[in-house]
C-alpha cells in the first residue's frame, strides 16, 4: 500500500487469486459446497468494480446520472434479493421492502442536512443503504418462508383455533425473521472495537479528522439500523399477507 491506497500491479492480482482459490478449496474439501459460487462472485466483483471505476467519475458529474445509477443499484438489489429468497417469494416483496427502508431514511438525512446534498456524498450513501436493505430483505424473506414451510402444521393449528391466516403466519415466522437484524446489530455494537468500517476509513483517507470520521460512521450505522428494521418488518408482513391470500 502506498499513501493509504492499494498498489495496482501483479502482486495484487496474485494475492486476490490466491485468496479466492483458497476460499473455494476450503469449501470443496470440507464438503460445504458452493466452491464455484466463490469463484464466480470474485470474478463478477472484479469485472463490476472495474467497470464502475471507469464510469463513476462521469456519473458523479451530474445529478441526473447519479440518480440513474442509484436506480440501477435499486433494481439489481431487488432482483438479487428476490432470487435469494427463492420460490414462494411474492414479486413485490423485495422492491417494496428495499424502497420502504431506503427512501424515507435517505430523505431524512438530506432534509435534516446531516449529509451534504451532492452526488459525491449521496450516491455512495444510497449504495450502502440499498446494500443493507437488500441483505436484510433476503434474510428475512427466506427465513420467513422456511419457517412457514417447516412449521406448516403449527400454522394449520393456528387456523383451526380461529386465527386469521395473516395472524397465524405472523405468530409462526416473526421470531425467526427478526434474526435477520442480527448482523446489523452486531456491526453497530462492535464498531470501533472489532471493525473500522468503510465510511470511517474513507473519511479519514479523505483528509478529515477522526472525530468527523467517527460521526459520519455513526450516522451511517444508525441509519442502516432504521433501514433494515423497516425492510425486515415489511418483508415479513408481505409474506404473511401473501399466505393469507392463499388461504382465504
């Protein structure tokens, strides 16, 4: 590293390749599977980050291009979350859950002037929030559907006791779906002790002092908690309502 940045060269390529192959090999040898997924994910990340690196400067020059890029991130996140949740996922679940979490929170940040209203700040912040909402939605939706499938007998028993389909579904899946917030909670609880997240390091590298960097990271973490909480709650609600429509 030079001047706080990664040196581009053969050493970087060799290191990335070795780490990727090692991760895939461990998965394969341990019998956990998904070794090919590690290789594919690393290759996609390389191509995508390379492409973004070439266009991001042009994108940040104007609001219209920045907004289009945010919309692209939102569409990709919605599609990815829908695929991760798998069969039985209502089509509207991921788009609505992600939007409901991100849009109000980002609006509060800008309306309250907690963040400068510039493309250079808004675009990466929106990306962080959309990414958090995508992960939370995927986990909540998948765990909700898995729980309802595994405990279908308890769901039917709830209906037999007179519960409405939505209420019976919520009784079954709420506790499990709530676990989707654990990664965000752990990240917030251990920040500064276990990890120094990207926003903190990025602000430091940008020349700001440690106090300002800490305040920026705190703002991002608290906002992420709000975003993911809303996304999880709506994802669970939409799954329960979808189940209710199937059992009038």
